[in-house]
C-alpha cells in the first residue's frame, strides 16, 4: 500500500467518524433542535433535491455551474495579469521589494471587505463579483511569479544568455521553466483565495451562485440548505485543490524535487 492510498484511507476514516458523531448528536443524543442542527439524512435529502430535483430554494446544480463559471473567468484573468506583473517585478529587486509590500498589505485585507467597494464601482452585478475574484487571485500569482523569477540562480541566467536567450526569450525559455514548481504552488494559493472571495462576493450580491444559495437558506430558515451549500463549497474547493496539488507533485517529481509516492 503506497503512501497516497494510506492518506486517502485515513481521510475517509476521519470523514466516517465525523458523520457518525454528527448522526449521534442529532438523532441519538440531540444537543440542539433540528432547526439549528439538522441530521445527516435531512442534509442528504436536501442535497439530492437540489442536485436532481426542482428545489424551491434554488437549484444546487445551476448554482455550482454559475459559481464555477465565474471563478474560472476571474481566475484566468488573475493568472494572466499576475503573470505579467510578476515578470515586470522580477526585473528589479528594489521595485519588487517596494511593490510587494503594497500587494502584501492589500492581500491582508479580507476579501469580503472589498465587496462593498466593488458594488459601489460596478453595481449589484457580475462585474462586482469578478472584480473581487480577480483581485484576490491576482496578488498571490504576482507575488509568486516575482519571487520565483527573482530567485532563479544567476548561473542559469548566464547559461541562457550564452545560448542566445535574451529579453522575453530569456524569461519564457529559461526563467519560467526553471521556476515552474514554485509557480504552480502560487497557482494553488491563488485558486484558494479566488474561490473564497467568490463565495463571499456572491453572498452580498444578487447573482445566482453558491454564495447566494447560502443567503437564500438563511432568509428562508432552511438550515439543511445552508449545510448542503457549505458542504458543496468545501467539496468543490477540495476537488480543485487536489487537481492542482497533483499537478504540482507531478511537476516537482519531473524536476527531481520529489520522490514518487
């Protein structure tokens, strides 16, 4: 049994234990009323109804697709713009140090704090949500690219120049490939920030999505819907994190930085 399979089995065991505790404290020895803490069966029923039925509280499937579409658009824009800015910052260490300080300060502000500002600028629409998602994804990418390219060994740059790589060619053919393992780690962080920012922005806007579904559950006192949506947000986020982490592990293995697991 390899290491990865052991980790998965332990995680599944922990999940089953958590479900068992949930069932015990909602059905056997209830510690809160069902309208505060629903049992697993009620949440499962709500999830099936939301995925496959016509739920009056909002279609879970469509909410997932709407949120994924938004985060995909925002994430791609964030990665593209962050890559460009990161390359520019990597050219000069003083510039990188100055601008990175500003970016880090902005990154320390919770994404939900930018939602009212985005609404004032763009209104209660799609653009406000995308603006917050792009901002939260852009900064980790820019910082990751700037740091990774700035730390490329001088000997490698010299070797690239000796072989005729200059300017953009040096960046694309030498520096970016050399920095790829670190860059993928930055993408993973950017995805996490973008996904959390999306849910927070959808909570405060009128766009259909998982965040808005949480708000619907709160307004209708449907706690099962709230739990269903929270679980869905966690599962979708974890699935994409696993995909990016697998890509990161594969790249690190190809670069000789990590053994086969």
